[in-house]
C-alpha cells in the first residue's frame, strides 16, 4: 500500500469538497478498493470515507412509498432493515459475501464500483430503482454503462437509492465456486407496470435486462412461460468457471428459479 | 470404558491451547534485533532471457541496504533434488541447476530475479518496484505433451524438456502387453489428475541470522523437516558445515507437503544475513505463495485394465505425463515414480502391471509432493478405471472389487510393482463401509432426491497407501539421496519429568499430545509428565521430519526404542535400590517392584537416584537417565480402506452437492482416536476439494489464471458434509513396535475417486449414459457441459 491521506467528513457537502482534490477517491466499505491498494494496484492521494455521513446511512420510506436506502448503508443493515418491506432485496443483501463483507460493504460502494458479478446491480436494475446523487437523480436504466463503468461523474456521490416496491420479486444467484460472487444472478420483479428481469455476472457488458423474458413473464408470470426462450451465448463471459453457453443456460435457469421463488 | 490416559485415549490436543488463543510462535512472529526486510523481484513472464538488471535506482532509495542478483551468489550451488531417477535405459534423469536467483533466464511467473534488503518492508517493496528489468520474452511451454514434442526448451543446456522416461517394472512390460492383447475385455480411460496449490494457512517465511562473533548461521523457517533443510542448504547450496548452521522450524501452520522442500528463499536469507551483517526476514504474501509454493499433482494419464470374462484383473498398463514445472523441487522426481508406480496394484491381485511415466519440464511453478504425493494419482486412476470396467461388464462395482481383493489369508502379499504388503483385510473395511454408509438405503434416498428434481449417485472406492516412509536401504537402491529413519532422545529429569526430543515435526498433526501418550503408557505415568521438543537442529538429534504419514510409524518407533532403553536402565537402578536381581524387576503403573515380594520403588525415586547417585551402582552404571535411539523401518506400512460418497447433481446447472461421505479405514493400532478422526476429516476435505473445486490453471503463455482465492476455490465448511468415519477394522502393522500404519494422508488419497464415481453414477442413472468420465474438479460447468454431449 502506498501512502495516502484519510478524511472522514460529516456531511455530503464536505465529502464533495474533499473529493475535489486530485486523485482522491471515495471510500464506502472498501471491499474492493482496500484490497486493490494493498496489492499496490490503486494509489489514491486521499481516501474520503463516506461512512461518517449520518444522512447517508439507514433505510427509510419515501413520500412516494419507495424504500430509500442511504448510500453508505451496509449490506447487513439492508438485510435487517429492509426485510419487512422488501424481502427480496433484504435476502439479496444478506447473501452478499460473508458477515465481514456485509458489515463493511455498502450499497453505494457496490453500485459505484459496478463489478460485473456484483449482486446489487441486478436488484437496482431489476427493481427499476433510482440512484440519487449529490446533484441529480439517475434512473437505473441509465446508470450502468458496462464493466466497472457507470453514469457517475468524477467526484459524484451516491447519496441514496430509491426502490419502488414490486408486487412480487426474487433474486436467484448461482455462485462462482471460488469467489462466491454471482456466476450468474437474476433479479425478477413483478410490478403493476409489468415484469423486469435483470441479469448480473453473465454478460461481457455487465448487468442487463432480458427483454424477451420480461415480455413473456408480463403475460404469464410463471417459470413455464419462458421455457421456450433461450439467451444467445454471444457476448457472455468466458472464464475458468463458465463458458458462454453455460452462462446463457444459467440466465434462463436462474430466471425460472427466481420466478418460482417470487 | 474408554481410557482417559495413554494409548487409545482421545486426549485433547494440548497444543491447541496456544494455537486457539493466538499464543503460537510462528516464524513471522520472530523479530530479531537489527532485523532487515527482504522483498523479491519476481518474473512476470513465464519464459524470458535476462539481458540486464539495473538495480541502481533501487539501491539509491531510502532505507535500502543492498539489492541482490545472481551475481551475488557466484560460486554457490543450486537448490538440489533429493532423489535421482534412472530412465528405462538406465540413464540418470536430467537435472538442471536451480539457482537461488535467476541466472540468464527466467522460467516461470514468480521466478526470483533479484531481492531487495531494506530497513522496512515498505521500503523494500518500494525499491523492488524500482529494479529495472530488461527481459526478452520467449515462447513458453505449458502443455506437457507439447513440451516434449519440440516446444521451447525450458533449460537451454538440456537436450530436451523430458526429465526422464521411466518404466516400472521394465521386465514386466512383455507380459503386460501380451495379457492386454489376449484379454477378454480391456477398459481404457484417459484422465487428468488436476494441478493443486497447497494453501497452508500460514504462508512460508524465513529469517536468516549470522553471528560474526561465533561465525555461525541460524535459519528460522516454515519447514516440516529442519534437519533436511540444514543438510541440503549447508552441504549443497551454501557450503556451511552443519555445526555452524542451526535451522529452527518453530510453530508451523500447516504444510501438506509444501513445506518439505528446500526453497531458494531460505538459502537467500541465510547468505544475505552474512553479507549485510544483520538478520534478514522474508514473509511470503498470499499472492506470492500461489506462484512460488511448489504445486501438487498435475498428471495426465492413460490407463488400461485387462479383465477375464469373470471380471478378474489380468493386467494394468499406464502411461503418465507428470509435470515437474520449471525446476526439480526437492522430492519432485520421486512423486510420480516410486510414490505412484508402487501403488498401482491397489488392494487387488493383478498379476501383471507396467507403469510408464514421462516427467516433463514446463514454464510453470515447480511441482512436488502434496498430501498423498503420487498415491492419490495412483488411486484415482485405478479406482476410476475399475468403476468404468464394472459398468462395461455389468458387474456391481463393489462386487468387482471384492472379487479381486488380496484376501485376508494372502498376506504378506508381493505385488508386481516391488512393494510387499505385510497385512490387511480389505473385505473387512468394505463390510464396514457398507454398514456405516447405509448402502442398503441408497435407493430410497435416490427416490427422495428425484422428487426434488435432483440426480443422486453413489460412488465407492478403495485405496491403499505406502506410508511410514521409508526403509532406507530400499529407497537408497531406488535413488533416494537420503536415509529415511527417525530419531528420538528421551531425557528423564531428576524428579521424573520427561522431555522427548523427536526428529519428527508437528505442524498440525498433534504430536505434542500423541507422543506423550505412548511414553506415558510405557512407563505408567501421567501424560502431563512428558513434554515434546521438536523443530530445532540445536536441540534434537538428526531426524528426517514429517511427511508421508511417517511420524508415528517411524518417529514413534524411535521414541519407543529410546523409552525401552530408559526402562532397561531404570530397572537396573531399581534393582540396586531394592537389593534385588535385575531380572526380577517389574514396571507397572510407574512403580518398580520385585516379583513375588511387596518391595517396590516408584518412578520418581529411581530418577532421583540416577541424578543424585548417593546410593547407586557407579561401578557398573553411569549416572543420568537419557537415551537416544534411531529407528529405520524394515518395510513401508500399508494403511487401506474403503470410501463411499453420495452426491446430488442439479441437472439445470450441473452443480454437484456432496450429500454424504463415509470412510472405513484400517490404520492398524490407534493411539489417539480423536486425532486420527481429525486427520481423516481434514484429508477428506482436501480430497473433496480436489475432486469438486480446486484447479491451478495457466493460460497458454504461462500466466497463472488461478492466482488468488477469487479464482482458486478452496473447500469451505458448507462444501463438505458431516462425515461418517470408522477405524475399527485394525490389522496392526507387523514390523513396527506400535503396530501403527499412519493416517495423515488417507483421506486425501482415498476420497477423490469416490466423488467422481458418484457423479458418473448419478448421470448414468439419470439417463446421461454417454458420460463415462469427467475430469476433476467436477465443477458445475464441466458437469453441465458433459451432460450436453
């Protein structure tokens, strides 16, 4: 690890100011950034911790009945505090990593990092959530821009994520055996306006919506409704743990299992 | 009524008090006055020619004391190989130099090129990044068959990448070929024994120290055998006589074979300590250990099994490519040969066996012994091909095995592959397995799985291993460059307490608990009166360390022998004290008595008399009570057993779940049943890990793809079931005084074929009859892809 400065502001405004410094980086739970720094693969001049900002922590209900999760809320807190209102989201959060990860890692950190095998992007895209930053609101459909890339501008902070509550929802995750990240994970949400299906871990382009399945499931919300569909292997990730054809299969199987579980 | 002391008691592990409370003293916990820190500059390419190494910028950085390159080791030897193999024609194996720092070429990703010694670890890391390397990358050889078919030469000075082409036994070959040609049925299987990365909990570490005042060296290192390191490094690498070199292996957090070997980092810190005049410390990071600890397994094999119409085995023929990596590690050459070929008979009577092994250099990390070492590879081939043959012939796989077992009345049994089994009862362990695994209930369990949409399968296999390594005269004839006896000194103190100095080394095995049980039982005193000292060449007579499930069978036998000498002398003292004849003295429950009388004297009084010899037969007997013994076994020991695994396969994803695992082992006599069961549990987890999860993978350029836990899957608690283990079938070893065979490797040797057999069984029963083999690890993608055809 190289030397760096550390700041822990108490307000969003202070954090934004601190992040104005060259090569400063925001620190959520540090579950990706700190290991990268320890391996000398990242060398920020300063870390600006967001976990001391009270308004960014915790789960509440918005005026529009959406579930509002502060950007610096840990996975463990979401698992505990969202369980009553949005059990599918709470279950997803409660199955990220291990207890140490869940008590450090934050939703804002995960979304800003946009690891292509992370769980939260599937929940956010699948729920049609809104990402609220220090200066705007971004629809989930506009937020994820590919591997480790998002619509966030440099220095922009995820203050809150607003989840509309679906009628039914579930997340089905097939774990990569080593990392236990999602080899493929599918979040399915049924709302008054139709069904959304978001897939993480599978595509070379990161989290995506499976439109064909959404249409079929909007007409008939059952596992059988997509039995005849298939996802092309083209563009799926190939690595030690899965071929493109295998991941394409998992997209369908995990979608069916999520529908059955919802 | 179970005993609570001595042989047969499940005494709780006394060492766990310090291990579980963070009070262990590992190499990295040791900090010497004036200590410096070392960081290695390692190759990022698998194969390359070193044009230049510019250390000037690094040497000018803050805190840097010196930057070393190969030039600083001119005149020093390379790290030697401890076992010379001769090929089919009787020629010695190719044995390239393994320099401490790369000379002229780099040969694998992780090969040490230079090393920075600095005041702090961070300063050493900073300076290591400033060493400028000018390296021309060369084509790498990764695939073994390509490496021997004209691929780039790993070592320019050698004629080939083929280290040796070994035939075992060459005289058997004609009869084997003939039997296979004329057999009723031949089952053929091509398979891979997957490459593994050891992953001991404690990464390697080493501290070198040199005293100008006494001109001697001390090396603290994470080793399973400090005397072996002292011998190899002192005599072959650095030229330091043994009386000027002390090697200490303090608490060591797991080895699994990977800490047997003499590594270049040990020689580096020892030499560098003298050059810089201060202690030099190196601690391996986890990332570094993935690419520098010797890997395990990595065999590619074709096996043929010939059978008659009744399923009797007639002949076995194998051809194996064994990866050596870029250099020959300490015991690398022996693993695919004498630790593998000699086990190809398994538990069966196969009259004709021929084993061919081609050992190959590649641009990968050196490969060497890993828990089981050669024996898992033999067991996997044999037990997989038997399962395939059973299916092809329509014979129940358990029945086919039983039909070919060496029967209980046929011991000693001379195999066609050199070794002779002294004792065993394979029918008994199979009977026990059928009972504890509840095999009669399998169909009902399969129906339950089917209701959940899952395919259930049952896999059974046997195993045998050659442990208690090893008879020195035999292994010497086979090319071993060292003896494999063990030593013990039993030192009785004046008030009756005992310190046993053993050449065995404990790095998880529980010796500090088990060995006192033996000594306490022999004398009849509480275990707490006996203490074990190990791991320091300054305190322990020359011993050979711990590997090959040898510690109790060989090291324990040395302790028994030394304790018998103690008892013999103590009886003489007791006879003098009681004015009786030595022949009438009996020792029981820590008390010496005169047969047929009520006269007795206790253990403590005899010990005191030995050290305060006021009333003592000084004319006939020296004072003191301390004896040393060496024990060299007359044969290997042959633990054996039968294992069963049940799996569920999810047809949608290919995911395999191990539902149950049962192990019926014959370890001969058992000293501490709890520790034996723990060893089996750990071995099973490692074997299931190999079968289900673990795979070291390189790309075609020799980059390690599985370089961290993000991609290298270790078994976790929820990957393995609750085991059913049994060691009640006991045929005691016939040639060591304790009748013990060793239990450390059995689980890792015996479990992989059971898992794979179970997966194939599940798929076959589930209608996927085209799937006859899947290579390990049987990962979801591999199983699903096999199912697709």
